[in-house]
């Protein structure tokens, strides 16, 4: 009899605890714990990716180069440049009042990178920004959305060349993708180019191929593109047959640019197209295009 009363009292106590309000609080607490766990997991992924890329660049040699505006050339390894080149650079600055940019550029060790992953095909750097990464190319455009250059699974992904091109970085339009990460890594920097003031401070892109050849690219177009629009298919093009097709393409994309950079580009040139999301929840892409010198 006494035990039955105790059991009834216990049930009544449990009933008082499991009120509608307490159930709602428990559900919200559970949601909070799950969300917090996801945030911590994402942050851990960010940190692991940053650590991986930071350690890689820290292990690489650096050189100092001076880049002059289009048509005036570049002076590489400034400390060891010849007196003749230095005099020419000074003369150019004095006569044309040009503004030069001096940067520290990473020199990739492709033997080492290839030993880690033979999908590595080059290195991209936008001097003065966080963009300083190896470029990979997979068999599709999905794998490196969720894998680092090492092949390790990570939401930061890698900077990768469109799998559709068989010409690599020598395609007339080498299309390169990268995530817009909230911590500013990968291709998040590209969204800053919506401002012409930002462009004026960072007008160049440096790409190094597997042979060690370093190319300077001048940015000539910056615009937004809805990846689900019909126009999208006319931007992500590569190969090109006749020169007039490429000339028509260049006219189209230059007409889409938010502002004019004044950089000349023709059907005889080679360009790169950098693409990233404007935001994680948007189908809009930020496009930055540059022409090889």
C-alpha cells in the first residue's frame, strides 16, 4: 500500500516536471547544443584548413618582386636585380609618373606539392591579400569543393581549375573556382573587388605553373553573375575556336564589368576567370577576370 502511494507520488512529480513549458525549454536546449556543436565543428574545420595552408606557405621560399603598370614590365627579385634594370625602372617612374607595387611572392615547391597530390597544377597569389594557394584540377568540379589540396576532407575546399579544360592553365580562359569563406580565406577576397578603390590597391594576380614560370595578370573586369541565369553559360566558357569568338566573348564580359580598369585585352591574349559565391546562401557569383602579360 505504501509503495503504491510512493509510485503515484513519483508519477505526479514527473508530471509536474514535464509541463509544456519545460518540454519547450528542453527542445530549445537540445537545438542549442546541436547548433553549438555544428558551429564548433565548422570552426575546427576552418582552423584545420588555415593551419594546413599556413604551414604550407610558411615552408615555401619567398622573393620580392616589383610590378609596374601594364606595358612597363616587371622587376623580379628586387634585391638582386641588375643596376641596369633598376635604372630603367627609375627612368620609367620619372618619365611616366607610374606607380609601382613591391610584393613578397611565394615560390612554390612543386616537387613537394606533387608528392602530396599530383592534382596540383600551379599556384595563385593576389599580392597583398589572403589569396596565396596551390591550384588543383580534379576529374570533376565537385571533389575540391569539400577537400583540401591534400585530398583531405574539409569544407574550406581548395582553389581548383575547371575540370572541363584539357589545356590546364594554358587555356585561353582558365576558369578557377574557390569558396567565399566567412573567415576571409580562400576566394573571399574577390568580393572586395566590388570597390574600385580596392582594385586600385590590388590590381594584379600572379600565377605560377608547374614549370616554375611566373605570370603577371592585370585585372580587366569585375562583375556579379547569377549562376542559374542563361548568361552564366556564356561566361564559363573555355577553349574557343576562332579568334572572333574569343573577341566577342571579351567584349561581352567587359561590358558586364562594374567599373572600367583601363586594361587592354584582345583575342590574342590569355585570361583567367576567378569565381566565388557572393554569399553562402546566394546563387550569385563574384567574377574577377584578368589578362596575362
